[in-house]
C-alpha cells in the first residue's frame, strides 16, 4: 500500500515531493466528471497546474436538472450552474476558489501522446495552441443519438442534452405558442421531458420503438408506468419507430411513423439515447470498446498510463455480470472523476469497481426506479437460476397518508443473494431503490434483508418496511411456502383460454368498488374455510388467489394448501399491481 504521506514537504498541504517539478494536469470536459476530477486533484496538490478545457460556454452544469428547469420547477437557469452554497461555478469561481484555470468556449482538437500535448482552439478568437500535460483526464461526455431519417434539419427538432437545449425548450414553454409536441423515445430523458412540456400545456405524444417505456423495467412494471402517463392525458405509441420528420417552409409540422401514421406537431424532442464522445481518444490511438466508450481499468486509466478517462465517454463494467456497459449517469461521472483526480496526483491508489446501473426518474407524481438486474437482463446475461417476486404495499401507514409502492425483486436461487430490484408508484421509490442498491453492492442475501435493522417511525415507513416485506415474500417463495404468478402470466393464461379458478378473497363492499372482471369468484377470506365446498372437486386443479395487494391472497392460499389443495398460486401484488384493464 502506498504511503502518500511519506517524503512530502511538511506543512505544504499538497502531494509535491522535494525536488519534484510541478504537475501539469489538463482536463478535457467541464460538465460533471471533469470539474470533479480537477477539484479532487487540487485538494491533494496545491501547487499542481490544473486546466479545464470546456467546449460550451457553461461549466459544471447539473444536466439531470434540465427537464425541471424546462418544466418551471425553478426559473433561474443559474441554479443549474451553482455550487451547493449557491455560488455560480464559472471560470472566475474556479480560478478564485480552486486555483483552477477553466477555459470555456474552447475545443480540444487533438492529442499528441508522444510529446504530451493537447491542441486546443479558442472558439471565439479561433486561436490554436498546444497545452502540455503530465497527466491528461478525458471527460468528453456523450452526444445525443439522432435518427437517420429525412427532415432532420427542420426547425423545431431538438434534444435535451445541453444548456442551450434547455434554454430553447424553456423559451418554448414560457411562450406557450406551441400546442403539440412529439417526444421520440420513452427512456429516462423522454419521460422527464414529457412531463416538463405537459406542464407548459403542450399536448404530448411519446413514440417508442420498443413495446414498452423505460426499458430498464420488466414489462409488467413498465405497463404500470405507461398507465400513469396515459392518465395524465399524454399519448403513448409503442412498437413503432420514427420514419420521417415532416416540414413546411423549413419548419416542423409533423412526424411520420414506420407504420405510416402521421402526427401533427410543431416540436419534436429526440431522446433515443446517447453515444460516447470517444472520437478524440480514438484518433489519439487510445483503445475503445464494443459499447463505443473509451476502455479504462479500475484506476480509470486508458491504454496510455498518463491518460485517464471518466464519465459518459467511457465504457465500464457491470459489477454483477462482469459485462462491459455504457452507463451515462451523472452520479457515476462524479464518482469516477474523484478517483481519476486523486490517481493523477498520487498514483493509482483508488479503484472504481464498476456499476450496478441504478437509476430513477420522476413520472409526474409517480416515480420509477431500478437497481441491479431486471428479470429480462438477468436472462440476457445468461443467468437462469433465479426467482422473482412482486409486492404491492404502502410506503407508510394509512393514517400517515401512505402511498402505494409496487416492487419486483430478483434473487439468485442457489446463493439467495439479491440480484436486482425495481420499484414504481407514487410512494417513496427513491428510498426503496437506495436500500436495494446497497444490499446488492454488499452481497446481501434474502435472509440478511429479512432481518434488516432499518429506521422506523410512522411518518417515514411501516413497522415492516416495504422492502423487508418484499424480502419476506421472496423468502416464502424460496422456502416453498408460496407459489406466485405475475399479472403478465395470468393475463397470458386468460388470453389463451387456460383459465384457472380465480379467487378474490376481499370483502363484498371492496368488490363492488373495484374488481378485475376476469372471471373471478368472490369468497371473503373470513368465509373461505366454511365454503371450501365451492372449490374444485379436483384438489390438483389450478387456483389463483388474490386481494387488493395479495396479503389476504397469500393467507387464503395457505388455507387451501392446508386443506389438501396442491396447485394454488398467489397473484403477486394483487389488484394494485394489475396493469391491464379491469371491470371497475
């Protein structure tokens, strides 16, 4: 282990050794990862010469906040550029507060690795010069993926990738002239942009090539989100891609879809993903991967030991599967920046272990989050021996105005380790996903989580937290105490005519207010033991039990199993996790 204190100048407050020349660090990219790397390097070496090269005129942009600026959650754009204490992070701030030279509106053109020079161009004066470096940190970010279709150059087509994009859309929102917009892509940015424009009174249509929104969710979870989006009067078109932008006099007037349908609109926001900005690295001979990102090791080093790369321009590794992935998340960019900044100063002492790809987005007054592996991604990774369970329950007691959460847990059957979790609903999704993320990174098993010592008080959670209740359900499944069926599976049985006995065990008044209408039989749980004669004579016949959230459904299943029925399953999540149309 490196002793970073040994041999350093006493009382100097930096890592400069006696007789050592001043370290020159050049950081290319001034959004999230780059400034974090520069700041970390400065804190470890007061004497280092640190320069940030930023192509845009802004620095340290909180890009994840763009949709909320567009949506009018706040009005001062400078809040996207501020430190936690409210100071705008511009070039003057970096120089005065951190002793870092930040050159905005300046583009890095090329890298001369042999002579350790970066050629840069001042975009205002057009002046070109070479900057020497001892250590170079690439934080070039990513650029929007654009559809290669006719009409792409029409006025009215944009992305939400830059401050300039955010300014453009905020102006549109404030002017309230545009009546219809199409969002191309139903991922994180697409969904958040949908809400932002909807708040401006614009009629929104989301067009998604895949069969569902939010591809990080499994289909039945994504369907719940789609239902909520539709409830806000936004139109959702899935399984259909963009064929053409339609224009008149150079302005967008509509879009044509791959099935031939045309949608009138005056604005189109493209949100179909991003591509790593790795061209500069590749042209310098640095290795790039299959994802298009710059290849780095755990120290964030590229194939050149004097060049580090961080943020959206790199490919990293999924900690669960070991597969290479592109993970363009703002929080990861900051973590990677801190590591690269330190390693550039004191040597390779800190490692980045990879990502479990945790994400969350706001969907109007809903949230949708995921961490680790979904069921679908587990299969894609070649993992087959796993179990899933869906739980629907409130985030806190009803007397504290608890709100619904629907979670899906993925667990390795053999080791019983938690592999992934998803959560959607109006309740505190962020808390649940954060808990599961830590559990996954810590290698916790279902048993570990069943006994998790989490904070409890009625204003914040149930006595048995939603996440612990989900783990209890999983434990019951793994121990053979509960056989479950998802809404998706039951819907398939109904659609194919293989309809089992479906048992709703709620009270009759609940049934009159809300019911599925899928051929179910109502027998309240309290009456079930007295009405077993109404169950199939064949005790091997399939029976599905449920209630509002299937807590009583599970109890009913145990009653039936205890009375000799052998093929009893519980509809996981009950009515509240049913994403399909219901009778009432």
